[in-house]
């Protein structure tokens, strides 16, 4: 075998090795990228589920849910419960403003972890990690229902019968009456 032929064979083996290695690295890059994107998508879905549960009381959906006036009452009940235990302030308008857009400026999906003010972030974080629990929340909501029922019993012409009939401002008033039985509750209709 000539030297020239041996050099060509060695170069061919090296070139083949480089091509195989490069092809493997390209494959690995795109395979990992797909895996990372899949993991990121699952994380986004979990965040949306948490966000929807904290805002609306139902976390079954794994997609962005824009602000919905129909569920504004439960958002306010959650907010009152949060403020009662933490002393921190958040309003339904804060939630509405946060949910005004589903994307961050860079085009990525916007979730509660992307809240630049920290208000929504603190609310959802507490709701899931430091919150009082679903049983205490249900007890609180039931007490608001009872407070409304007592008010309606005293004011027979009151058109409201359940919390979902109320505006956020009225729910705040019901909360004040629940906390202080001597509070002069007046629901305007």
C-alpha cells in the first residue's frame, strides 16, 4: 500500500468520524431542544392551572384564561381571604390588568411568575404555597354566604341571594360585616 493511499484512507476515516460526530451533536441539540420545549410547555400549563385556580377557583384548564367578569365575584372572595390572612393588598383591577395580555414583551407565554409588580405573583404564590388551605377557604366562603343570607333575611327587598350576585365592592362589604358583626352593612341595589 502506498503512502498516498494510506493518507487518503486515514483522512477518509477522520472525515467520516467528524461527520458522524457532527451529525450526532446536531441530532442531540435538536432532540434536547424538543425535550426542553416540552418540559417548558408542561411548566407553563402547570402555572396556568395554578393561576386559574387562584383567580377563578377552578384550575382544570391549562391555558391562559383572560379576565372574566362572570367570575369576578370569586376572584374578589379569594382576594378578601388572602388579604385577611396576609395583610397585603391586591384588587380585582390588579388581576384584570395582569390578565390584559397573554404574552410577555419577548413573545413568551405570560404567567403569574412573570408579574413585574410582584402583586399577582405574591397572591398566587401564597395561594399555593403558604395559603391556609382549601378547608379554611371553604369555611370562609360559607361564612360570607351566611352573612349575606342574614342580611337578606333582615332586608326582605334585597335582590341578592348568593355571592355570585354581588359586585366586588359588595363582597368587600360582606367581608367587613363578617369580620365585625356590628358593622353597618348596606348593600345598594
